[in-house]
């Protein structure tokens, strides 16, 4: 194995205690650990300045594919966002505890680049305050995927929930976690523990494993255990106390959950309890109002009643609590950027994620400590949890990834085959009048509907199977002219496949399906995100499949099911209500096969 030059420096700096920390990866997650850990953390804490301690409380982003980027666009973006040139300078200036990767911040071009960035950031952290970094991303898979191919693309939460087999979720998490750690990441902001009981939820939806609390709990526990199986990657369940029953998006407003306390215990709490029992390393807060849990209507992120009273005292969680992004309007509405981090710490949070202005937030916490609003003991509590987790992940022993191993781990054929096999188990056949499976090995097909990349992907898969597809993208809100064009294109075809996405808010898609059905050509509809579209399509399509995703593997699985090479085995992980919301059209667990 290649030796990184920083490793010997780190070992010399930390001495025998750091060597012992390398064995910490086998220790239990979610608590304060054993005596060696406590001694190590106590010594580290004593040696840190207040500024270094406060820096450990922050995780944020930086632009660039390298830690010391000199690319003009990245430098300009970093200066505008943080007042520094690059990530390395940001880490050293604020003694950051963590960095988060995004595509929009130009961090995730390919596995080799990601690995080099991770190692460069660890260099910066160790050259600065001497404490290794958390390096995180939101790799939920499905709808929220930050690192694309050649990393293995796996089914998202609701797709996995459709297998009704938690072992499928565990297997996916093992693959995903192993690949993340190979690229130098040690923290994943997944799985989502929200119970999606509201079909109109704009921010969770297919990010949830389903609409039943116990079902979601089983899948969350399995993924926590899968991600943390090797002991070198931390899982994060989100969004406490539960974001599954809202029609508002906390990125742009402050949602309100009107469950009673008893409903919270029955519906929302089970997945978080299961995660805690499985030793989850981090819990992420939600920017939501939950009057039954805190009558003050403070966002949960800023609520002592919720973060301390419920999460720590009632559920017994003693691990790391991280906020959702502090740039989101759900927490900023009504609170200044200098107050939000202080209030979150007072409520019980440990890590402050992505404040709008790092300098304002960092300075505000320092001022609150020096002014007595935040005690030094309170800061030490959070830093103790953070250092303890870094110890247990083995970061004080060796925080680096080995570049020589990346190609042997990330996107290898065995993982890609496993991902496709998992995906083939997720496709759910909701309705079928006998049209499926299509009994031919080739023919003419029109692929149309939603998705500038989705429609061509479906068409390409038909081409791969010997068909002669025509494709026509009609978009989210088809006009009458687009509908007429699709009807004309369907003439003489043996099959029409139409992709839909959110028919409730886009009735033009319903008109499209109805018009295509009126041609007499068999119509198969694919709900390529939330599975609820069928409630608004009536009996127009001859068959309807839920894919829970417009990822390549999910669409490939759907075509396999249409052509009969895969017998659809998925079953709904949610209830599909009637269009008027007065009843259940298709219940949890429903699914057809051949």
C-alpha cells in the first residue's frame, strides 16, 4: 500500500494514543466509547484553544476540485462565499471540523479527483489545528445522488422499500459506504428516516423508505448497519423529529407538522429509535415546526424541547447531532445568521452545517462563549462527541484514502451487477389489463412523456433489446400541440411507453396519456418518481409501473419488466390514495407479477 507523506507526521504528532485510535474502528458507534477513547479525547480537548474547539463545530462547503485550487472561477466563488481562495485556506482559517461535497461546488468530477481532494483537505486540517476532518456528502442514491458514475448508482430509499426486504437496503449501503470511504469520505448524510405519509410532500417523497413507520424503521436500521459495517464511515439519519407529513419545502419556507405527540411516537419516532438502537453515529435535525412537541413553534433545529428533551432524554441518544443546512429558509425565517448557530447549540446540536456566512456564524459562537451565553462546558460537550466519533472512525490513526485502491473498489463490475440486480427487484407493476409482458422480441414503439434525459434513456434501452423506438419529449406540462404531435407519432406503433412525473400538479400529462390511449395503441405508463401518478390517470393506461426513480438502472429495470425478461417483484411501500384523498386506491404492499 502506498504510504502518504502526512501519515508519519501524524503518527509522530499524536504518539501512542493515536496508534491506539487506529484500532478504534472496531468499537461501538453512537456513544462515548471506552477508556482509551475517553483519555485520548480528554488530552486533545485540553490542548485545543477555544477558537479550535469552535471551529470543530462547523461543517461547510468550498468550491474546487483540489484543496488548493487556483482556478479563477473557484477562487472567485470561494471569495464571494467565504472570503478565502480555496478549501485549504478555509479549513485552516476556521479550524473546520468538516467539509461537505456537492456537484454544484465542483467537488465531484471523478473518483480519482475526489480521492485527491479528500487527501488534500486532510493535509490542510492536520497542518492547521492537527485534527482530521469529517468529509461528508448526501449520497442517499436515487433522487439525491451527489457522486455519479463511474461510482455505483444504487436504488434510492423508496425503491429499496418496494423490495420489502431490509437485507436489500443493507447490501446497498455496504456497497455505497465502501465506495465512499475509498474516495476519502468518512461521513454520509443518509439514510432518510422520514415516514412519507403525505403524498404531496415536496421535499421527501421517494427519499423515504415508505409510509409505514415500522417498515421504514427496519430499512433505516439495515442501512445504518450497512454503512457502518466497516467502522470507518459514519451514517446520518435525518430529519429529526420527522419530515414526512408536510406539503411545504423547508429549503424555501418553514413547514409545520400537526401530528399529535401520540402520532409522533407511532408514526415518526420508530425509524429514529431503530437507528439509535443500531448505533447510528449522527442524527440530523429538521427545520420544521412541530407544535405538539414544542408549543413555541421554534424550528426543531433550534428547539431544546425537541433536540434535548426528545432526542437525548426520551430516546436516549448520546451521539452527534448535526443541523440541516443553516442556509435554508426554514431556519433563517425570523432568525439572524448570527443567532442561528448559537440557538442551535443551546438547543442541543453539536455540528452546525453550512451557515450562510461562516465568518458571522463562527464569530457569533465565539462571542456567545466569551459573553457567557454559551458556557465553555457546553462547547466541550459537543467537541467531546465530535472528537470521540473521529477517534472511533480511525481518523486520528489514518484519515487518508489510498489512491492506488480506488479503481479496485469504486464502480467495479461486481458492484454494478449487484446494483442492477437490486434495481430489478424494485419495479412495481401497479395495474395491468394483460398487455404486459409484451409478447414480442422487437417492434415499433413510441417513447414519450416527461424527462429530457428520461425519454431518450428509455428509448435506448428498447433499442438495446432489438426494438425500433421513436422518442418525443413532451415535458412536465404538455401543450395541446405537443399532445397532438405525440398522438400522430403513435400511429402505426405496436406500443406506447409514456413517462409521467407528478400528474397531480401537471394535468397536461393526464391529457397526454388519455389522448394516447384513445389511439387504440397499447399504452404503458411509467411513474418515474413518486408512485402516486396512477391516481390521476384513471384507467387510461393499459398498465402502470412505478419505478421510484428516473435513474438509468431503474429505467432499465422497467423496460426489462415491460418485455418480460424480469418478472416485476416490487410491492408498494406506500398507500396510494384516491385522487380526491377520501380513500385508498392501492394499499401498502400491493403489487402484480406475471
